[in-house]
C-alpha cells in the first residue's frame, strides 16, 4: 500500500496589491512535493528488511528431508501476508504447490499484484492465496506448514494457541512438519528499546515499545526512516504479541498431537552475532538475543533429527 500525502488545495488571495489576471485565474498554489516516506511502499520495505524467502525455503526443505528423507512438495504458509515465501516455494522447484493463508486482504492483494505477478504462468498456477483464519481455513494436506516472523505470537491465550496447533496438525500430511520461528533473550525484556539497521536508501527500526514480565504481553513497532530527506514512516507495522517460551510451545505442540519437536538453534559468528546457520540442539547458551526454529514432526515413525 502506498502511503499517500493528503492533498491540500489552498486558494491564494493576494494582499500585496498585485492585480495580475493570470494569478487570479490560477487561484492555487503548487502542491508540496511528497517526501520519500510518503512515496514509499511499506510492504516492499518490509520484504527488503525483514523477510528472506531464499533462506527460509531451503531450511524448510532441509528440516523435512532430515525427518523423512525426501523433498517436500506442498507448503502451507500461515499468516502469509504478501506470500513472499509461498511465491519463492513454487519458483524453487517445478511441481511444488503453495497455499498462503491470511486474514488480512490488503497484504494478500499486494502479494498477488506484485509477488505472484513476477512468476511465470505455470508457477503461478501452483500458487493459491486464501483469505481466512488460519484456524479454520481448509487446504489439502501439506508437507510443510510454516508460521514465520513470529506470527503465532498473536495468540496470547494458551487455549487459542493450542486450538491453532490442533488445526495445523489436522492440515498436515501424515509425514509432515510444522515450522515455527521464535525469538527471545534478556534484551527482549527491555521497554523502549530500539534497534536500527541501515539499507541503501532507508533505515529499518525495530521498536521494542513495552513488555510486561507478568503476562508476557508485548508491543512492538516497525518504523522506516529515510536519511536523504529525513522523512519517516512511523509505526508502519504494529505487533501486539505474547512472548512465548520454547518450552511452552513444545508442550502445546505435543498436546496438539505432534509426535515430537526439534529446536534448531542459530549459530554465532566471530563477533557473537547470529550467522544464519541453524542446527538441531538439545541445550543452548543464554544469549542476550536469540532466534530459533521449532520444527514439529507429526509422524512418530520419522527418524530422529536430534
């Protein structure tokens, strides 16, 4: 969605004694030039700064192969937004099918107009976008169900998250996995904490606005800043989440029926930052900020990945 400036029409009434008829005929001042923020597309900025489908799709494939020894074909992307991952999935290998599900029609429409439009006709025929609740939307059994970008944190109550996991269990093929990403660490529990990341033409700002240590309810924002003209998209995205723990999520997955789950922990580079490489772990260091995948496996006959 383009964020458009409000157009102001101001009629000029000269009080300097100039009775030029051309000026009277014009009657309008020129419109102010739009800022970079006003001209920007927040979904395009989000995809450039947050999402990495070309890394997520290979991880889904690797996690599935590790469990079942073959390549997955059908992906269901819950909370798909602009369906960037679904589009990458169908483009990654001929014959792959993706179902993207989201309750909000705006990002779905954007994804159809821009992401899906970039696919060839054959790949586009294997992409299906569904406007609906992830707990009730029906799709063919998927090899992989993915809920990325911490989207399932929107379910703040235990019963609601369990309901979602049970629905996901029913939408997965017998040999299937559910892939969830999670984040945490001591830094997450700081109010009014911001992190800024620079890109070529804009800065991405992650705003950790408030966190309640009792309820684990938290509010986060994403802002975008344009250094060239110092304009800004304030609160381009808002997230009202519950900060779930890995143990809580794994216990709920088991309660929903999954045979087991595996935690893939991100490794570190030489400077202590995440290196983007995720490996199965039973124990992990208490990093100040961490990201991991939890992969839930439906079929108890699957080979252990731990």
